[in-house]
């Protein structure tokens, strides 16, 4: 059983740490097909992108040596030291990525802006799996500053959304640049091949790639892993061949001295070319984001034992070739391939480019699912494609949007150098966001002192700021292509803002318990057989839609359950911790509250199972309830319950079972947001135009909740924010 699957059954990840060596090695093999395709295909375009500007190769080879030195130490410091040894240790119960770090911070410092957070949520086992160290002076001061100032929390969310939108942008750039770079190699052997044919072939490959995604990561990874393995072995072997043939002393370029010589000799143009170095580590953020698809240990083994040494040999071999062929810089990768193996390597390169795209597509699915669960993305359909590895998902809407954007970018731009500049800008921005969040994790989660946090931030932050400045200097040369990625950030922020405003509106307009009690047990109407599930965004209090129904309908169900489906700031919530149940009003009213908790990587249950589990949970609550205890008028006392498997005994439990047989009705609020009249133009545009458009064109709540249409009753309301 995988760690994620075990967690879904209520078992913490610590209980399944001990797995067999064969399982770890199998996952390491799978990781080559899922995670490392992006990173391993970087040699296709790193050198040519770096030297696409005014920088030219001199006879003394200082530029080639210096650039190789930058690549080697960037791979070593950022990919190996930062991500493999440090960042991967900051997983959120096995989940990685920008929002996983944000989730850790929210739990430890109460930075969460999720509504309906309850004190009982901190009793979830996923909270307990993170060790709570003693508070330091720095962590206490930082936590206090964020908790007391809402603007700081909003600023942190926007910062996280910037990284998220850049990660989604990578999901567009990587397939385009990887496939286009690989297919362009045909023009070396077929010089008469027109550029349009290269573009058409690339687009056909992209369409085929995105058409495979519904099969799931598990099947795709086993199909792709042999390709990446063959690719890594091929480029490393060719690298060794080129080193031995053209420049056996190329290993001297690994000395850090050559980085200083490069910057001193190349000047401003050398600094600008560093944006190409970033492309050599373009897939490391994907490696962290895809953590939930596999396991941390397997990813580390695959990188340190195969990926890292193969990439170093490949870059050394290409540099050795360039040291003797200065004029082939824009075609260096394919020119460095021996004539006898050109076409086999070309085929593997094209296939590897497809695999490299798979890594960022999987990471984008993971990121969007986290954003969606944390109220930062419109409602989409999330399909879990594996019963063994719970983190493997597929999102149809995102898949086809990415495909359209990739094809449009490939047809519209066609220049891999321009795509490389845009790609580098997105990568550096995302890595710097991760570095800042990781520094906060070191302070607020790991409770380390100032020297440790400062060393991490200064070492890696300074490197990334250097590369970021180089990438932003290439905005006019193609970096501007990445700016439309900020549209995703706008969408996510507006959706989150609208969700929070709606929650505040519901809190201000909820029906008072005094009004409920004044209506009496019959609520002033006829109570008909059956169970009415009133879906609400409130975890406490009676929603406004119920008051609207009471005022306009002559009858209501015998049993009323106010259901609040909410996400918590943990990746998984087990079945045993799923339901919190309590009463609303006295016993004779027949009203209950049920808070259904899901982690941001959970999937909502099938509706038939959900009905049975909900009714079973209510019966369990009734059977365990002490009849001698007076029920308070409020509904703030919730109890964690599990399914009740014994035959019901109490009369009220039997009534609940009979009501279930009479049928279940689902009552949902269909609300529309509008900006208040005194609002600014920007706010009116965001609420009345953008949010309204998103709400109209995303999936309806009844679809995401799997509510049967035949039993659905929608209550329309307009709220002003």
C-alpha cells in the first residue's frame, strides 16, 4: 500500500515509512517518466539560448568554460543542495509545491485565510504528524506580526499566487520549447525542410501528448520511464565521447574561478546570458511539485544516482565540442552527436521532449487541485486516476486549456530562443518565491535560529536574484511572453476575494437562533417525511437561504441537516476524521449540523456513499448522545463521529432511518455577487465582470458535489459586497 493510499484510510504517513527496497526502486524508476523528463531535456536548448544575444565565443574559450562552470555549480547548489537536501524535507505530509509550503506556514502560524476554520481541525492526525518544536524569539515575532496584521496575510497569499501563476506558465512553456527544440533538429540533416513543417509536426506531437493525459500518471510514467532512461544514458555517453575526442581537459572548467573570469571578460552581455543557465535547472521546481505523485526517497535516489551525473556529463561534452567548433553554437547539441547515431538519438530526443512536457503537466494538475481546494481557483472537475497512488490526478479543463495555449504559442512564436527567455523568467521567479517561503518554513515551522534562515536566504536568494535580473534584462527579447501568466494570478485572486466576501456576507446575514426557536418545532410549517440536506458555507449558524425558504415554502422535511463541505489546511483527512456532527436547537426540532472535512488533496465521495455515511454518522451521534444532558440552543458543540454499523436502538435513530427511506433532498444556494454602489471602478470590474464571468463558466456547485439533479432544489440569492 502506498503512503498516500494509507493516509486516505486514516493512517498517517509515519505509519507507512517502512517500505520495501523494491517499492522504492520501482517508484524511483517511475519518477524518471513523471518528474525528470523536463530537467533532462534542458541540454536541447541551454547553450543556444544563452548565446542568442550579442555574446560571442572568443578564441580562448573563456566564455565556454565560464558558462559550463555556471551550469555545473547551479546544478549542484540549486538542484542538489537546495531542492534535494533541503526543500524536499519540507513536504506537507508527502505533498510538495508552492501551496504545500504555504499550507505548512498556515498551520503553524495561523496564516490561513480559509473560512470556517474550527479549533477541532487542529486535532486532525495530519496536524500531529508535524513535530512542534519550541518557539524561538524570531518565530514568535514573525508569527505575531502575521496574525495581528491581515494585510500581511493577504500580501503573503498574493506572493504565493505569483509563484503559482508562474508554475502554471511553465506548464505552457515547457511543452512548446521542448518539442519545438527537439523537432528542429531535423533541419540539420534535412536543410530544405521548411519551418512550417517543423511547427506542424510539433503541434501534432503536443496534441497527442495532451490526449494521453486521461490515462493517468501511473500508466504514462511506466510508458515514459524507459525513454528518459535511454535519453539520459545517450546524452551522457555522447558527452563522454565528446570530452575524450575534442577536449579531455574540459574538467578544469568546473573550477569556480572560471565564473569570475567569465563575468569579468564578457561584461554586461555575459550577465545577460546567465538567463540561459537557469534553463539547466528548469525542472527542479517541477520535481518538488510532483512529490505527491511518488515519494521523496525515490525522487532523491533517481536524481543523485542517475539524473545529476548524466546531465553533468552531457553539458561537459557539449562544452568540449563547442571549444573546437565556435561557429556551431546555435546548433551545438545536434552537431555534437556522432554521425552514426544521429537519427536514433533524434528519435529519443523527440520522445524525451514529450516526456519532459509530462512532468510539468502533472505538476500543473497538482497545483490547480491545491488552489481549488483552498478557494483560489474556480470549480473544476478533478479525476483521480490511480487507486494506489492517491496524488495522481487529471483535470480535463486544465488539460485542454494547456493544450490550446501550447499550440498557440508554438504557432505564434516559433523561436525557441524567445521561448527560452520567457521560460527562464518564469523559472527564476518561481524559484525565488520558493526560497522566500522556505526561509519562513525554516523559522516558523522548523523553529531554527536567525543564522540558519539567513544563510539559506542569502546563499540561494542571491543566486536566484542574479539569474532573475539576467532574465528580466531579456524582456524585450521574448521575456514578455511570460507576462500573460499573471492573468492566472488575477483569476485566482479575484476568485478567492469573491469567496471570502461571500463568506463574510453569509456570516452577517445568518438567521439568529432566537428566530428559529420562535417558530417552534414545526418551524411554522408542515414537516414532510424525508431528509433535507441544506448545503451552506457556514460551519456554525443557520444560513440565510434557510430563512428565505422558511418565509416562502409551506412545507419542510422531517429531518434537516445543515451540511458544510469545507477544506482544511492539510493534504488528507481520513474517513475516521471526516465528519463533525452536532445539533441545531433542541432535540424535538430534528435539526442537525454536519461539517464534512476534506484535505486539499482529497476527493469528495460518491453521492450514494456520502448519503449512507452521513446518515450513519448522525445515527452514531444520536446513539452515543447522553439523553440526560440538556441540549443547548446553539449548535456550536460538534462531535467527531464515525460510521455507525450496529442496528439503531433509540427511537430518534429509527426515525432517521425511516426518513432516509423516504428520500433525500438537496437544497443549495445559487448566489450571485454584485459590488455595492459606493465601490470603486476596479472593484466593480472585478466583482461584476470578472467574478461573474468565472462563476457563470465554471462548474456549478451541484456538479462538483455530485448532487443528483432529480433531488436538487436551488435557492437563488444576490449578495452585495
